[in-house]
C-alpha cells in the first residue's frame, strides 16, 4: 500500500476502514497486496493510504470518484471473498465509514539548503 496517495481534486469519496487485527497473520500480507492491486484496476479508484500500529489497530483509506464505484467494488467477488476471510481469520473488529470529500488541501515543508 502506498504511504500517501496523490490528492485528487474534490469532490470524491473516501472509504475509511479502521480495524483491529486478531493476531492471525497467515496469508494476510499477500491478500492485502492483492486487494490493493485489484482495487487499482477498478473504475473510479483514485488511491489508498494505510497505517497500522504495533498493537494491531490500523486505518486504511481508499479514495473513489463516485459512491456507485464504491458499491461496485464492495460487490466484487474477490473482494467479497477477502472480506469473509478477514472476518473469519484476520480481524477481531472493524468499522467502515464512507465520506464525501468536498475540500482538501496539503502542506509540505520546504527543503532547507545548507550553506
């Protein structure tokens, strides 16, 4: 997963997936990579950002052009299988929130030049 997605111009949608891992890691990394690669092939996919702490709590935010494209991704057969595997093995809890992004901005520290 990318460390930080390129910011698209609003409006767009964010799917915020927060989760607590159950401690079972078998095949998780491979499935996670597969889901990102598969999502990237779907119409409307704009990018993804993800982070997880040492205690197993994580947040993944995927960005989409429309709500309909999010619905199509949720219904994708391979994504459905991964979701069921997550419930059975990888997660003890998760929440999904979908938000419309109407404004977005960023800031980046200017690189200092040495004298």
